[in-house]
């Protein structure tokens, strides 16, 4: 694996901070994630700017979830945007996923559609309280099965579910957030992420892409963090 499979999340950043981060001489990471907050605030102009000025691929993390026709029209509104990945919630159901995929193939044909399972901010107790889930693996497998049957390109899941996807649905790409460096996990500095792993552990489990945010964007020494990341990826 290489740095080309690392997606850096630009969440909770100002435009000046984004420019400073992307202009860093050691920052050669090719894919950036623009989440809901940034897209609502700055819109398509930010997507065009980052793609044009910094030659980055764009992961647009909108986590779309609505009735099929609304999701379909939302994706149509993204027509011709230079995005390579777009997220939608698997729990919207197979009909919604298929409508999203069909529209994406027409409006943003080079974009991969990725299904979000359960948010990595949720713990086991949250899944039980919200959804009555007691068998975690079974719940995830049901969601991944819907993703597979709808023929979307991949899924978003925490490091804890990578093995499930790769064993039962090997066609699906696995994009894994909740990535933290060893010192952050040891000090329990994982912010709102609950189901986390180091880059090395996630890669060993079979992740195709890693999503890393504040561990890089808020790093005191970005160059050192990037060297550390590169060493993980070269092992």
C-alpha cells in the first residue's frame, strides 16, 4: 500500500487552514475528503478550487440518506463536479442505493459510490440503544449484503468490520475511518471516534483506503507524521 490510498479529511478547517495544509511542501497526499460541514459552508466552489489549485482527488462525504428520488436528484445536482468518491447511507435501503448508483453513472460517471454502515462515533451500547442490535457482526453483515446486492462500489466501515467485508463480500472496496496513530490511541486521544485502529492494523486487516483527519491536519509536526505514515504503508 502507498500514500495514494490515504484520504485526508479536511473537517473543521477554515479556508486559510486548508490552503496552508495543502500547500505544505511535504504534503503529497493525493485525496482529500470534504465533509458535510465544509460543503454546506462553501459549496461546489471549494471542490473546484481544491481540484484545480492543488490537483487533488475529491472524496465528497455527504452521507446522503433520504427517499430514493430525493437522493437521485441530489446526485444529479452534483453533475460534472470533479469528485472521485461520494458517500450515501446503506440504511436508506436497496432502492435508494440503486437510484443513487444509476444517477451517479450518468451525472458523475467517474465517481465511486460508497455506502456508510454505522458511524464510527457509535459504540456497542449505542447500537443496542438505537437499533436494538445485540449481535453486532450480524447487523453489519446485513448492511454489507444490501450494499453488495445494490452493486455500489464499496463501503465505509470502522477497522473492526474490515475482516467481515473482505471475507463475505470481497468485491466491495473498504474505506476505513477511525484511524489514529499509536501514541494517540495509547493516550486515548481519539476525539469522537470510538472504533479506532492504527494505520498498520487497518492495512493488515485488508483496508483499501484509510481516512485520516485531525491526526494529520492538526499535527504539531506534519512532516514527521507523514514520515510515520509512510513507514506504516511501506511495511
